[in-house]
C-alpha cells in the first residue's frame, strides 16, 4: 500500500531534472564520530538531533517489507535520511510555506482524483483507503514534497542557458568527425600462434580454474497418496509436510524421514554447477527454477524441502567432490586458447596506449603500423555521436571524447571489437533558434547547468552542517532489523 502512495506522490512531482539535482542530497560525507549523548540520538546535523525511532519509522515507510532489509540497505537508507533532514533544515531556514488553499488546489487538480474534469471526493477517499492512509497523513507528506520542490526551484529554477551554451550542447552530439581506422583484430590474428608448450604452461599455472565441482544428491518426491491417502493436497497432507519440515530443521536425514513416512525409494544423481548429470552429460530432468535451488545445496544445509508448482521434494546432499578437468578436454582447450588470445590482445593494446600516452605514437606511427602489419586503413565520416552504421555506438562515444588530430584505441568490454583510430577532422555544427529541436537542446543545457549548480550547493551544505553519527545507535538499528 505504501508503494502505491509513493508512486502517486512521484507522479505529481517527478520532473525530469529532479532525478539529477536530487543526487547531491543522497551521498553525504559523514563528519566525526558521535561518541557521546543519548543512545536514542542516531545523528546530529548542525544543532538538530534526530532520534533512532525517527530513522526506524523512515525505514518502515521507505520499504514495503522491513523484515527483508539488510545491512547494506540500512546504510543507503541512512544516507537518504540524512539528505532529507538537511533539506528540511534548509526549507525551514528559507521559511518556505504552503498554504491550505495551495495544497487543496494541488490535490483537486491531480488527474487521479478527477471525474469528468472535476475533482471527485469519492475518488480521493478511495485512493486513501487503498493506500492504507488517512487524509491528514497524506496531505502532510504532500506538503513536505511540495516544499522540497520549492527549495530546488529556488536554487536552480531561474537558470536560462545562453544560445552559446545551447550550441555547445548541440555540437557535442551532432558534430561530424572524419576518422581513419585500423581494425586491430586483423593484427591480432597474426599473433595467435600458440605452441603446445604455451597451452600446457597456461594450464599448469591455472589448474584451479579448470575444476568441476560435482554434487551427489538424493531426492524423494512427497506424494499425497502416501502421506494422506488421497490424490488431493488436503489439510492432512500439509500437516505431514509441516512435520517433515520440522524434522529437517532438527537435522533428521532423508533415510530417517523416508522410513518414518514410508516414502518411495529415493533416487540419486550427480550434477555439476550447471545441473549437468555426470553420467548422461545432459541437464537433469527438472525445471530450471528447481535446478537453481538444487545446485546451491551445501554442507551447511545439506537437506532441503523444496516446493515447485504444487510439487514437494526432499533433496539431500550426499557427497561433494572436485574433479580436475584434463587438458585434452575440448572445452578446456577452447577456454585456454580464448584466454591466451585475450592476453595477447591486452598486451598489444597496452603497448600502443602506453606509446600514445607518452606522445610516441602519432599519425606517422599510425601509418607505419598499417604498412608493417599489412593492415588496411579505412576512412569514414561519423555523422553524429549516435551514428552506429559502421562502428558500435559504445565505440563511437569513445571517439567523441577526444579532440582532433589524435590517435586513440577504442575497444568494447570483452575485447571482441578493437580499433586504432585517427581523428582527422572535426566539423562543428550549430543549431538555429527556430529549429524544432532547439527546445530539446535548450532543456539539455539547462539540466546540465542545474546539475552543476546543485553540486556546488552540495559542497556549500557540507560546510554549513556538521554531521555527527552515533554509530552505536546505528548498529542497534541494524541488529533490530536482522
């Protein structure tokens, strides 16, 4: 229900720039440790103290299921809590107000509460009921949100980018670039001459990465015919399921449970981490969702009762063994060759980049490399930063990060595509004020300027408010939610 309420609130105020400018209020550098004072005070911001109970209620409001909140989530929520409290202090400092008439106008003009273009009290009351809240609580939170917007607009709302700044934003994306490039993969393939000794040496040095872990699992299906004497999942069947679950918690084995409840003979199989059966070399005959639960069974919890689409199973880990893969295994050999190729690519790329960074690789060396390696130089014009007709966009974006008359290396994340680029010429572009796209780039420029302003404001607030944390109180909250 709270999620629905939060979704409604964001629907009113989630302006595009807000997601950007709110960022500085979340990541706060914390001040000196709070070593004194009451255990009930979790943080002091300036002269204001905020209680543990207040933060605990904040967690409950921000999460739909507080029992699933982990330590990392609490840390993130605590940073958000501090950011919001600082915003509240600033709102009070500037004395932002929202009259009852203004609040009423906001609610009465919300689309969710309109019926026939008129405010519907029934729709409003229905929303409150479904959201499990009351009018006073909802309107209080709505008022707080509007005051936050007033603060943000007060700081950044009056910014108007100049035509020059708009042109910069337009040019950054739409400038044309004449480039020359060498496909480094054409050079790499001539370096992939790995001897048997290279392969054997890599295998010997990385044996631990070529190990299969096999688990032998005993399993039994819990059939209602055996447990309750019928084909249906009745109360007696679920009573037996609960009893079996209790026995598992007590540490009883599958053999003990099978004997106690006269279960059918258990079956056994041995699988690897992918659920592949060691004998058939095929994935075991269970749904993938069930397999994902089976393969994580370990010695700490060796027996589990698992439900899968109205079927109940007991799975028990019988044995875990490590099996060293042989070098003549075709999958091992394929992986070794792929790793050796990646190593070669990284080595060559690193050597070129080092020369570029030391100003020892310019257009002359670019041409010489092409000649020495018999690698073709291709020339193309990139129409914009979004031009992905020939090169992938992630590579094009890298090219647009550098200036004219530069040699650079661009690669994708897995080194499958690698190019040596010479940026020959940059043709700058400008946008006319009458262009239909002018507002788009005007807004992009404004967003960037507002974002930079809020970063500055963030620095100002860090100096304005000293933040002292009571870590003992914070640890107590973490323990409470465990």
